[in-house]
């Protein structure tokens, strides 16, 4: 049997159509399987927790707060947080 160029092109064309059909079918099955897995995944229960903000009353200090005006900064006592003069 002698293969002519037209017959070779025809055979390649038919093979391409068959391969496209098979791969298209496989793609459709893969997408359907992924959709099934996603749809059958159990839903997680959502719990809403109602919170209320904590509001503390503002306390005004009895004595004025010391302010450090030095460019290099002031020394601060680590135990009390007060400025050391």
C-alpha cells in the first residue's frame, strides 16, 4: 500500500479530530470530578461571637504631668516612670 501525501494529511487530520475528542472528553470529566469534590465538601459551621468594646473612664491626674523639653531627652526612672532631674 502506497501512502500518498493527501492520504497522510487525511490520516493526520482524522487522528487530530479523534485526539481532540478524547482529550476534550477527559477534560470535561476532570472538571466534573473537581466540581463534585468541591460540592460534596462538608460546610463548616460559622459561629458568630458578639463582643462589646471595653470602655474605661478617663481619669484626670491630680498633679500636672512633667514634660521633658530637652533636645537629647531626659532620664526616666525605670521603676516609676518619672523623669529624673
